[in-house]
């Protein structure tokens, strides 16, 4: 596709519910990243995929957060038993290959705004 | 640990004027990359400009340019001939050569007024 696509754009969940957020990266991009952006803050790194391999999940805040990219394209971020502190915008980004660099900068989607009530 | 500091939470500039957004950072790496991203109300982070740390020459992209001072660990963004469409949050970001995470500052909210 022309850009990174994320769905849904908005998600409201009751505390304790599970949610799944989808990311469709730019076609041909090997690298995929998930970021969490709390209100009034900059994005915080969650996890990184190279193709289908999850090479870095050091930013996931708890074991309730799980991400996958089974075929090396579309990725899903799942949050189990949502809590109010999970309320944030979840941004997905893709890049040509590898870590962010001058020749492989991140291209972001519009994000999913998650509100946990 | 790497940190990125944007000391101006909010700024305002009149249309057609020039504005400079500041960014300082701390890193122990010698090779790294710096970015400025723009985030309008649509929430999409849009790449504005990028800089390689080992290049002395300041990056320029049309009306956007940076003042990169490696020794001072400063990476300010200058927007010339400001336009109403430049109104957005601006984030400075830093990555190290061997890492996957992009570290962002807290952002500067820029308002361009007629």
C-alpha cells in the first residue's frame, strides 16, 4: 500500500477486556515497530520485528502485551485484560530494513487511540 | 541511557516568519542518527528532516533546516517562511547505530497564526 495502515482508528474497551490492534505496513518493508504514545508525551518504543521474527520486545510494559507478525507483513498488537493505564495512542511504523537510520527512516501510520473505561 | 530534551512545550509564530525549535540529547554513542517528526491532529508522525551524526553539514529540506552541534549535543529545527499547515506537534528523535528503538522527546506544540 501507499502508507502504513492501522485499524481500528479508535477503540473503547472496558477494563478487563482483550483488544487487538492491526497494522498493515508499507509493501516490501522488512522492519515493523510498535510504539505507545501517552497523552502529551512522545512515543515510547514497544517492540520490533524483522520480517516475522520479533527481535526486540524490551519495551512491552507487561506480559499482558503481545505482538505478532506471522507472515512477515501484517502485525497485530494484542493487549489482554486491559487496564486504564493502557489508554494511549498505539502507533505502528515500518521501514525498509533494520534499525532506524538515515537511509531507512520510520514511516508511521495514523495510530489507534485506545480508551479503557 | 539516551535522553532527548525539548525544552519548549509550546511556541507560536506568525505566518511567513521564521521559528527555531530546540532539542538537546545525551548519548554515549559516536555514530547515531537524529530526526525531526511532525505530528498534526491526524496523529500521523511525518518525517520532516534527518541527520547523520558523523556528517558535519547541516541537513536541509526545503523550508526546514537544522543546526546540528555535535559537541554541544544540540539539534535545533528552523522553519522558514512558516505556513498555517506547519501547525503541529514537533518531536525530536534519536537512535543509536546498533539499536532498534527511536527515542523521542516530549514534543513542542507549534502554532502558526495568520
